[in-house]
C-alpha cells in the first residue's frame, strides 16, 4: 500500500468535474459587504468580519504604522526574542476588557485552543467536549499528555451530566464548549452548564471566537450576555473575526495564564504575531469599546435575515440572536449545487458538509456584518428565495 493512495478525494473530484467546486476561490478585491471574485462584484455573506473593521481606515493605518516602526515580522517566538511592547500592551488591555486577571496572545486562534488545551490536559485529567465544538478544540484534546476525552450531545446539559456522572471523581475535569457555535449559530446553554459543572467539580473553558465583540453589554461574549462570567474559568477568542486581524488570546487567572505562557507548545515554538496584526487587534479593541452601536447593527442584521429566511420557509435550525444563520439542505450534493447557484447569482456563502457537521446536517452557512445595509440583505433574500424555488428545496410551510 502507498501512503499517498488516500489522497484521492472522490467527492471533491466529482465537484470539480461537475463545475461546482466551492473552495479556494480567488478574492481580488474586498470592500467588506462587497468583494470581487471571478471578475465580478459579489455580496459577501460568508465572512466572519462581523463588525466590518477589516476595511476601517483607523485599523489599516494602525497596521501600517506598526509595520513602519517594527518591520514586517518579529522573526522569533514570544518565548525568546519575539515579544514586542505592543504584544504586552494588547495582553494587558485584553485582560482589562475581559475582566480577567491576565491574558495571553497567540499567533492564530487555532494555536490558542491547541496550545492551551494540550498544555492543561494530563493523564490524570478528563476533558468533556460538545460534539459540535470547533476543530481546534478537538485537536487540542489529541495534543495533550494522554487525557481521557469524552463527548456529549450538542448543547445537551442532561447528557453532559450523564457523561460527568460516569467520570472518575478523583480526576481533574474540564468542560470545553464553544460560546457561540460557529456552524449552527446557537449559544451555549451556560446556565445549566454552570450547575452541572459545580455538581461534578469541573472547570469550564469557553471558546468565544464568535462571541467576543458580538454579544454582551460590553462585547465580552456569551458568558457576559448570559450573566455567568465569574463561573467560567477560561475564555479564549480570536482576532480573525471581530478584531479584523489574525491571532488569538486566552484570558483567566494569573496562575493559569503564567503556566500556559511557559508550557503551551504552540506559543513557545511558533513565531509571534506580526506587528501589523497586533496593532490592528489593538485598534479594533479600542473601537469595540468605543462604538457599541456596531454590535447592535450586527445583531439587527442577523435577526432580520433569520426572521426573513424562516418566513420564506427555509430551515435555519436553532440559530438564535447571533449573526450566524445556517440554511439546512441536509444533502451534500444539493448543498454544493445550491451554493453554486447562489454564487452565480451574485452572493458568496459557505457550503458546509461532513465532517465539518454531522451527516445529514449539510448546510449553507451565512454570516452577516454590521456594515451590510438593507439593500444588501434584501438582494440576498431575493436571490436565495429564487434559487431555492428553482431547486425545489423543502420549505417548512
């Protein structure tokens, strides 16, 4: 057997031959809600640029100025020669913003979860994770020093209680969940999770990649929105969504953050965040704090699209109160074909199929920005309705 035999992916080859391959499309211009692809202007409803800050002139200028001052790269890890004063400034401001003792930044959100979880999880620990958690969480559980890993049904706290009841009470336990689930667009059932965690003496780790900058009075994510910040032990988030940059951070107690600073392999053995990315995140954090109206515009757009998509009979699942609104197709081939029809008609969405979601949960993932206007949204609704009718997609009424 040749190790490369596995490299033939039948469904992708079929998509290429069928003319509806949806990945790696070149983007040649980006004005937030409107992008340029394949020589055409397309309405973008597949981005995580929630607050629309990637094109904000203040963020762009901050990145340019940092590049002028520090150059394009630190050429080293945070652990050694790669820590800039603005890295430390960002960590200090993030800790204050998140109302935590300390924060630590990584070069990507994926590395944040991978490095933090793998460093914390040892052979005497049990990690209990939601079946719909992000891939970086799954990777972190596999990268640890032999922890036991258990899964519970998506956002089902009775099942979480059942799983924890079967765990060794003498082992360290940590529940790991998305705060806002990146595909489904629903919010963690945190009130019940807190009760279950206390019952079984388990810690709580929340991935707020899609929550920070989006939910809560101050934009601190689902735990602030739901009123359980103090009961959550660790919160991570990324800079590639609301922060208009690249990177990630984790926030918690000084003791835990200091441990991660010296034990997280993805921090120690990776180059530190670039000056431009760090400065962009700093400026975005400032705007998030000073312009809360952006969050309201964002949530209004998400709620409008969710309501209208439901009104025309499309299945948006359990998505609620977030800018992530899936359209469930529940068949892989139809999902790709519907994506292609929407793309040809002038809107960009994301086709999501197994293994990113369970079988028969195939969907078109749509996500919205504070900078979408009503004309953008109504045009998208018109196209989605028209193409869904052409394909005879099932309606709920």
